[in-house]
């Protein structure tokens, strides 16, 4: 099954906690990410592809930001696509969704002006192959926008437990077990340079307890806890009980008025070189 081979986290991604997670992440990240899109200087009349669109949280925001664009959102989880269709119904026929695989995009070469992929590349094997597919369907001069998570870019203080050790040891162990790279954020630049693109830029959205409401930040962590504690216990050196205690400790820090927590989120952008198709 393609869900199993190309999405080893299918069970966690399909869990109801991921719906909450995507909503809180969008609320936390979009205000800064919107300015990155603004900086591209793209016209309103665009063909946009949102790869791994999930529940359409960002597809809808992009449709509002580019009011004359046509958008297609792709995902493998049908329940998420149902929610995306409901969320974006008000945009009419210019926003559509379909069940499709990022490793075999069902579009001709040079089909889109903007290809967006967020919160996905850390969850799939062979992310470089998915990136190559996205560049393939871009028109020469088109823009690629990748939000590439990196779980080594999280810090918190004060905490009772050693959460630094958890983030240092847990993600590499989990990624090795399921065949994904949870440090793809720092590696994506090297990957993208191998493709026919130029104007490569790396931006950082800073999700912290100064820029983001604490309860929004906490909502991300609660959703991760609820969806991943058992999986962490299966695939890492941390037991489920230890993982639960660590997440609860982190949540206490996030909600502490004197505590500080930060998650730096890399966003990589590039332009497809003209003359390549």
C-alpha cells in the first residue's frame, strides 16, 4: 500500500490529534509565513499546488491571500481531504482537492507557478525524490516553498526533566526506525541544490512563547503528545511513560508565565531555473 510505503506515519497522521495539531501550527506559523509569501512578489493569477495539504488549513489561507489563484491540494488521508473540502467550500471551483501521492504527482511537467509543501518532508522516506517531483511540475521561473521541520531546533527553560536529551536522542532514533529524517530542516538546502533551481533562500519562522500565544503553542505540544507517546515508546529508547512525563513537563514550561520555549521552523524557497522543464 502506498500509505504504508510512502507514509510510514500514516496511523499517527490520520489520528484526530493531527487535526488539532495542524490547526494550532497554522495559527502559530502563518502570521510570519505570510510575509515570506508576500516577499516572493508573485502575481495574483497563479496555479498553486499544495502537496501534503492535510486538512486544508494553509490551502484556505493561500486562497484568501491570492484571491485570483487556482489551487489544488493533495494528500493521502481521505478524512483530511474531506475536512479540507468543507473548509474551502466557500472558494468554489478554484480550490480543489484530490487523493494523490507526492512521489508520483499526477500532473504534467511545468504545470504550476507555486508549489507548497509544509510539515511533510520529515514524515516521508526519500524526501529528495518528493522534492524532485515538486520541481518537475513547476513552471520555469516558478517558486517552490517548503516548510521542513527539524526536531533538533527546540529549546525550553525551565524544565524539571532533561528535555534537551529527549530532543537530541528521540527524533534520530524514531527516524531510523521508520525510515524518515526528523532533521531534514538542516539538510534540505543541500538536497535542493542538486535540483534545477536558483534563488535558494532559507527563512526561519520563530514559534516561541513571545511571538505565539502560550495556549496555541501548548496546543501543538498536546497534539504531539496525544498522537505520538505510544509510538515513541515503541521506536525510541524512551518508554511511553517517560515520553508522557517529558511532554507534560514541556507543557508546564510553555504555560509558565516565566518560562520560555522556542521551536525554530525552517522554510526553504527556490525558483525553478528558466530553460528547464
